[in-house]
C-alpha cells in the first residue's frame, strides 16, 4: 500500500500543479497563441517537392445527406498549378481547412449545372479574392454558365462593395471582383499555361441535364479521368483507356431501393426513384474501369454515401468478381501520381 501511495502522490501533485497552471492567465494565453498558430499555419498538402499529378477530393457526397462530407468537388494539382472541378456545398470550407493556396488556382471547371456541383462558387470567389487573386475568378462550364456567374455577381454585388470599402481597394480591388466565365466546347482543350498539362472535356449523358461534361486530364505521362454525373453511355470508358486513375460517380440501386421502402414522405420516394435513371451504377463503374484497363477506380459522389462498414460492403457488393482496384473516397482523400513512374499513392489528409 505504501508503494502505491509513493507512486500516486507525485502523479497527484503534478496533476494539481497542471490544473493550477491552466487557470493562470499567462499560461492560457500562451497555449491559445500556440493553438491559433497551428490553426493558421499551412498544413502543406499542396505543392509537392517532386513533380506529380495529384488529386484531393474536396467533396465526396451526392445531395443525399451524409454527415461531415461536402458535395462534389475534385482538386487536381499538376506541378504547382491547381484546377478545381466542381464546387458543391461545403467544399470551400474543406479547401480552407486544407490551407489551399488560392493564388495557385488557375481555374474552376463545372461539369454541369446542378446545384450540388456549383453552390460554393460565391465562397470560392471570396476566398480567392482575399488571398490575392489578380483577376476575376476564371470559371469554365457548360452552355449557360454565364447565367450562373452573372446571377451570383448580382446577388453578391452589395457584398463585393461592402468588403472593398471596408478593407480598401488596394487589398480588394473592385476591378477583379466577379467571374470570368468561359463556355466549354466538346473535345476542345481547356487553355492553360501549365507545361505538360492537357485538360480535355467530353460530353456525357445526364439527361434531362442538356449539357454535362467529363474531363480527361493528362500531365507528363500520367492520366486521370473525372466522370462527372452520367449514365454509362460509353463516353467515360472511351476516354479512360489505360488511365492511371478513374474518378467516377456511382449509385447503388440496391440501397436506394431499400431507402424508398422506408421513405417517410412521398416526395422522397419519388426523388429516390427518379435519380436511378441518370447515374452510373456501381457495377457499371467497375465494368468501365475493367474494360478501359484503368489502374485504379476512385468512387466519389456516391449515392448514397456509405456511413459505416456494413453499408460500404453492401454498396460495393456488385463489384465482386468485376474489379478489385478501387477506393471509396472521403473528403480529404488524396491520390499522388509521381511523374515518370507508375506509382499511385492513396492517403488521407488529416
């Protein structure tokens, strides 16, 4: 008993000293300063020392709710230049937490004009403006993208003026407020100044959406494809031939039908029925990856996004015997493809 007391007394003394220290204003201030410095310091998931084609999933879910996840957003980094594909709700909050260097963002590209792919454009505008953007935010999108950007500019016109007046023209010049929207043309390369980079848009079928695109991105011998939202009409498979990485949206008909059976209101049952005819199933996504000889399949915009291991197992059950090299993305999933190698490194930003 005496030995135990001898061991416990120093622990209790240290605990009491620590408790008293934490109540000291000077100690609290020092801890707070350290914490704030860590919050604001760059986590540096970007700008690798070696030359890579890199992907960061900044939004992994569909409009169906999934706690802790943002809607569709894929960041692609080629060398030191960054391109962001789609800006769904919550994605800019993720990018802010990842310490995105906005001055390195060359353009935002929108696959199609559903709200879950473009809702955060106003936040992207603000964050890039306050971090030193030198021209209106460049946004590529399907026909009608000008209506989206002009609408946001009108809705936020007072906000732009208030912020510019408050912080000054030197920091937030009105001359670069707003967007520079450019309409995508099928199979016409997106202009860019990144050496060795090609971004090729191709039409996909997301009817009744009348204009939707996928993208093939090639950088110094490494290739990835982003499907956007589409049925399996052959387009994604065609452009994914021998790609290192295929980033594909996918729906589980099985789970969606189970959701329909327990839907609390008729409107939800109707929506869950309707969404089944304009998305690629998870089995089809695996078949596309297999038949295109893709090295790795990354699933995003999963419908619905699995919330636990059992749900994930059921979601991917149709891939049994079809394709094995796949990953379900989460917000912060990162794929690094070093130039000059066949290596594919997949990890998670903390």
